C-alpha cells in the first residue's frame, strides 16, 4: 500500500500474471473504501487487449477482466492496446481506452453509477424523428423512468428535462411528470445539422441517469439567398448571384438552376462543398426584356440522388418598369443620421423603397418610374431629431419635383417623368353651358390654368398622366389622359359646389346629440354609406370645414346599429344641405324598437319630403320629430336614409346632422312675505309642486314656466294665505301679507267703501280709526296692484287707470282685516 501523507514510495509489488502493460487508470468509484487500478495489458501476441483489475490494498489482481478485442465492435485481433483513463459523466463512472489499428478505436466501459441510488434511472425507448420535409423540427418520444438507479421501483419523480447538445439550459421541462409515463416533445431548432438530445429525470435525490440520442435535422442543401434588385428598367443588364449552404454531413456535389419563369434558365455545378460551408455562384448576365414582374427561382438538384433536397428552392421577384431612374436624396443637417426617422416611396401602388434612412449626412436612393407614374413619398418623423431631416426628389430628367423638411410626418404625391418626344394636350373646361376661366389643372407635376375660352394646353411625352382640377365654386374633377405619339383633347364639365361652409349651429351642446358636426362631439356612426346604398360618398373640406358629398344619389343609408341612438329627450332633427341640382330631398328615420334589430317586428319609420328646395345655397332643415308621425318611438334610432331627385344624378353636400331640444323658458317669481309691516322668516310656500322657505328678509324665489300657478303660504302664529300667480313671459314679485292667529276681524260695518260699483274713484270711510291701518288692492289672480298706509278716516282712491273688472280691497290693522269686493266699471 501507499502512504498518501508524503511523496515517498513505501511499498511496491511486481504484478503477477502480466506479460505487458500499456496504461492504467485509477478507480475510486466502484468501491470507495477499497480503490482499484485498471491495467491495460496484452497477455497474448498479437491478440487479447484486455483491462485487468488490480487491488491496491492486497497488491493482487482481483480476477475481473474486460476483453476489448471481444467487446468492441470492429476490433481486430492484431490491435494493440493504447492509453487508459477514467472519468465521471452524466451519472456514470467510465473506464476508457484505445485500440491501435486501422481505423483506430476509442471505447469505454461503464464501471459504476455515480448518481444517488434513489435518483431516477434512465428513460427508455428514447427516439428522435426529424421532420420529413427538411424543416428544422424533430419529434422526440420516450418513456419516463420507472426504476431508480439502484434498480428498485421509482418512488419519486419531480421533473423531466430535455437538453440540446451541450447547452446548460433545458429546451423542455415537465415539472409534473408521471413515473413510467410516455412523453413527446417537438423541438424547433435554429440551425440544421447533427444534434444530440438528452433526457434526464430528477427527484429529491438529484439528477438520475441520462439517455441520449442523435439525429440529423434539416435539409442537406439550402439555397441561402438570391442577389438581384427588386426593380429595374427595360434593357437593363443584371448579374444574378445565388448563395448555397451545405448543412449535411460530409462534402456535397450538386447542381443549382436559376430561371426567370420566361426565357432565362441557367445551371451551375457545386463541387465538393464542405459540410457547413457557403458558396456563392455567379450566373450569366440577364437582360430585362419587358415591363413586368419576373419571378426568379433558384433550385438545387442532386444527379446522384443521395442528397436530401427537400425545400431546396428560393424565389425572388424583380419588377421591370417601362420608365427611367428617378431618385430621392435624404439629408441630415447635423450629419449624424436620421436617428429613427425614415422614408418610403411607392410607385403606382408598389412599395419600392421601404423605411430607408440616412446613416450620416446624406444618402441617395434610386427607383424606377414611367411617364405619368403616381409616386407617393412618405416621411415617418419618428426618432430623436426629425427636425434635422429633409428630402428632395428628382425625375428622370434630373428636375426637382419634390422637397420637404421634418419634423412632422408627411405624405406627398408627384408624377413620374422621363421626357421624350412631346405631344400637345388641350383641356376644355365648362359648366355645361359656358366656358370657365381660371380653372387650375394639375398634371405631370405642373399646374396650368384655363383662359377666357376655358382652354389650357401642355406638351407631354407618351404615357398615362393623371390630372385634377381646382377652382372655387365648383367641385373637383380627376381623370387620366393617355399620350401615344399624337395630340389629345380632354373635355371637362364642372359642377357647382359650395364656397363657404354650412352655418355654424348655435344650439346649446347640452341639448344636442350630434352625428356629424364640427361644433359638437359626435357619437359613433357605423357607416355613412351602407352597402345597399345607391350613391357615391366623398369626404370633402369646404372653406376649412369638413363636409360629406353624396353624388349620383338615389338613396343613401346611414347607420348607428352597433349602439342605437336614444333621441326620446330630443324634439327636433337638424341637417344642413347644399345642392346644385336637386328638385326634391327626403329624410327617413328608422327606429329598430326595443329589440334593437332590423325587421324584428317592432321597427317603425317615417319619411318627410321637401319639394323644390333652394339650389346653390345652404338650406337648414329643422324638423320637429313630432312630424315623423309613423315613428312611434325615437329611443332606438338606427337608420337615417337620405333620398334625392332627380334619381341617380343628384349631388348633395351635408353638414351639421344632429338632434336637439328647445328647453321651455322659465321666469323668476319672488315671494315677499310680511305681517303687513315686518318680513316673516321661515314661512313655507307650496307652489308648482315645490316647497319654498322664506329667508330672514321674508323672501323666497322660484323659476316658473308661463301659466297660472296656485300657491299657499303658511307660517307659525299666522293664518294661511292663498292665491294664484299668472306667469306671462316676465319675472314678477308677489307680496303676501299674513294675519296673526286669534285677532278678530274689524266689524264689516266699521269700514264703508263707496260707491261700489265705482267708475273713477272710491272713498274708504273708517269709524274710530285703529292704529297701523294699511290698504291693499289686488286683482282676482292675487296680483297686488296697490298698497298704501291709511292715515285718515276718509281716504279716496283714484281708479282712472284701472281696467274694468272685480278687485279685492283689504284693510289690515292691529285689530284685524276687512275684505271688500270692489267692482270697477268704465
């Protein structure tokens, strides 16, 4: 044995029965209490390369032998033993060695399990099935362990993990696995090739025994890219390039064919490309022959048939224009790039430049366009400093046709121009009767104006050119003129249109439900033109005011079906309309009823017609909802149908479409309650179903509508007072004089009023004049028309200005009240 405390050899032995030794390896795992030494020896010559176990404590062979020649597949009888080593990996202790032969063999024996005995054993029936089409997916299947490392029934399994190659993080984890249960998982990889998948079970004793399998995933040969531009011009020459990748094992030889779907088809051969390598093939030049979109297809093929060629194709589109190169120059004033801003260019609906940007100071981008092509430029002002961005576009002749500066997002349309032999285009513009002078016509990035005869001319090369008219008082018209080597004439008839917007409504927003108006907040409208309509809808702006234009109008449906409109609190519907030609206009309202659905059995509707409305001016319609007699409810309005005549040719502009109500006006009525002299605080007044209370000044107020309103006044220690107040378009004050409870009336014969009936005056005679006598004259409505102190036993009251009728004269004193009916005649 060896003393491990120092480095001196204290014991030695000649190993018996060994004729040769080619290497050895230490084993302290199989039996940690009694380590062993494995000696790689070759007792026979030239055969029998074997491992023999040597006991370090007894200095003797144990008799355990591993015959490599017999155990290693492909080993030859004349193989010589090589080096030996031991190591621990994936829960196992391995004895490894090598055999020197052609080819050499490296092999290993599992000597011991290093995992805890109660940890999970290895999963079984582990398979990996790659996708048959060559995609980068592989189906894994296995059975979870049902035994522990020691071989007993497994009692605990807390997780199952799947690992890819040498990655430390699992690609799949089942945190609630079933002992012995079947599991599957589809792994999606980022790269093809041969990959190793490993399954490990874990419980509280730690990781168990792993099981691994390897498979090739993906296609052997991949077309990685096709190098061609996305656009070009007729006659332009291009040199296509195709890049291929060998994802398989070992060198590959195969053919690559590139064709344009037309007349071009070329094949090149890739010879012995190494595994994992890329190679770029340069194909013969290709000349663009026609204005069309060519689809190039690159495909790999194996003449020998032993390479997986699944998904071995790639396509690339190149659009050829019958035009010329245009350009856009993007500039950054600071010189540090556009910092997130970008620009895009679309030609005739095809996106040519997408989100291009400036890397430093300026960049130029080319694109192709034809004479008359519609070019849309879009600037996205995102990023840090969009205010530093600017742009300029040039046509095929180098003429600047568009400029702009950030920071705001912007869009602009211009027209492609390549020049060439020109022909004269003449525009003739009228209103159906007379020529129109001063019409601006935009065409080919230019503006021309009609003269007094309504004519304007321009010289243009061959191509299709869009045009648009503009003049105040007429609707805009658009169209396209085709130039083909000869002069052309375009006749245009304009229709009158409003110059000013509709009148601004003044209704209080609190009393309005708006569908469309700049003045109010609009509710959600599902559509301003249903699919069953017979009309053309155009959104227009009139003198800065948005409006809607319906042309070719027969009828048009507007709907709020998602959320129906409750107009039950409204009394009118308002709509502003303008037309150059209608002879009748109609509006129909449709209520879907409580079920909120069309044709649910509870729908109601009504249409109101307006014959010969004024043309050429805004007409404001304010229609009482009560006039829609067939509309039994307005709680679920869902459709609003506009109808015009003459049928199919009517043009109508609309604005300010809303429902509203007019609140009933009220007037302030002030009650002034006294005991004849002093105010009474806390008096209760019942009027118009409301209760008022007087303040310290004996005053209470209420707002009442026109009409006659009865009132009753009560107060502690006072007799109730009643009367009526007649409200007629104005505020007024009602004086109420209350009599104390328990004070007897003055005897009626004490006060004498004569003459009665009276004409011009009356005399009030009072015997034994009490103190604090007041006189009050009121009409039958309770309105006090005269009030005065009485200081004499005989008082005359002038009636000259009083109307004929019956009045009530009240005398009030400390001793009570005297009430007399007075008749005045004229």
